[in-house]
C-alpha cells in the first residue's frame, strides 16, 4: 500500500508543479501518511507531512499549508505530543483565516477540539465546537456537517 500511495503522491506532486490543483497532492500525501501509520511508523508519517508542508510553504499555498498543519496536529496527537499538536492546530486555524474559507475554518475548529481537550483545556475545546457550529449555521451548512 505504501508504494502505491507514494507513486500516486509523486504523480500529484508533478501535476501541482505543472499548475494543477494542489489539493490532490495533499490528499495523496494523506494516503502516504496513512500507509505509514498502518505500518506503525509514525515518525515517517510526520516526516512525510513536514516535507509536504515545506512544499506548500515554498509555493505559498495557504490552503494546503492549513490542511498539512492539521495533518501534523493529528500525527502529533497520536504520538502523545499534545503541545506540538496544539501549536499545529493553532497554526492551521490562523492560516485558514488568511484563506477566508469559513467552512474550512469550521472543520479545523472541530478537528482541534480533541487536541485542546487532550491539552487539558476543556473550555477551549468546547469553545472551538461552539464556534464551528456557529459558522456552519451562518453558512446554512448544518445539514452538510451532520451528514
């Protein structure tokens, strides 16, 4: 599975370099990360996500940066490094605000809630969920998120 995921990722990297949608590159990287996780190799998953983040930063691709910071948040959380996960969550949220994609911001708020809870910050976790719900209501996307 890892080899197939890596081959797919290389193809989508090449397409992104040619000016095509970089979102597919991030999705393919997610498959690589997942393959590493299935092999219990969290450190390689983190390294792959960091390399992807560096590519996104070099292209000044804010949307991909936010998604990759969130990917790192999940990986650090899985490793038990809650402080690093929290920093990634906050960075992802800040970068998503630069993109001004409210639905994406709401998704990130929901994703960061368990990290904040794990950091013993229950109030911030609850606040994140409340903010996400408010955004989804404002966007009339409550049903989409419920699905």
